[in-house]
């Protein structure tokens, strides 16, 4: 297994982890909306979900970049 293969598989794992975080955000927001929370509690949950969502998007982007770099550099 070469370094390029490691880049590709690490990038794929990071992308899947980011995707899992995005799915978690969708489920958390849906539960919060159905929970009948007041505005302040809903705002706190939304702020946490937005933070996790941004981190998940960043992880997915970096993972996809690793995959592309690994594919381009592979001999």
C-alpha cells in the first residue's frame, strides 16, 4: 500500500465522518423542531447544530481534497 492509497482511504474516511456529522445535524434539528421548545432553547440547539454542521462540511471538503490529491498523484 503506497502513500497515495493511504491518502485516498484517509480522505474517504474523513469524508464519511463529515457526512455522518451532517446527517446528525439534520436529525438534531428535526427533533428540536418537533420537540416544541421555546425560542431560547431552540436557538441554543440551532447554534450547536450550526457549529457541528460547519465542522462537518469542512471535514468533508478536506477529505474530498485528500482523495483528489491522492488520485492525481498516484503513478
